[in-house]
């Protein structure tokens, strides 16, 4: 079984410098990875999928910081 590295929406926003609404829009319109099924209010994401998306969507809006 592989280990899953997770990152919260709050941490993603903080690290790449985007708002919560921007991240939600990216999920809907730009194929940003969807959050994992989790129990709790703060969405959690697979960190590797997020990093890959940022690398593949390298532009000024999606590459504002390092994860």
C-alpha cells in the first residue's frame, strides 16, 4: 500500500497565492484535481496530483508558489 500525501485547500491557497474561490473555479473550469473524499469541512487534496497539475498548467495564475 502506498502512502498518500495530502494537502488542505487552505494550505494550497496559501502556498500558491490564490483565493479559495479561484481554486474552486479551477476545479470546475480548468481540470484542477478534485478533493479527496474525506470527513470534515476542509477539503483535502492529493499533493502529488496538485503538483503535477501546477507543472502541466504553468502560467502566471497557476504557478505562483512552490508546493
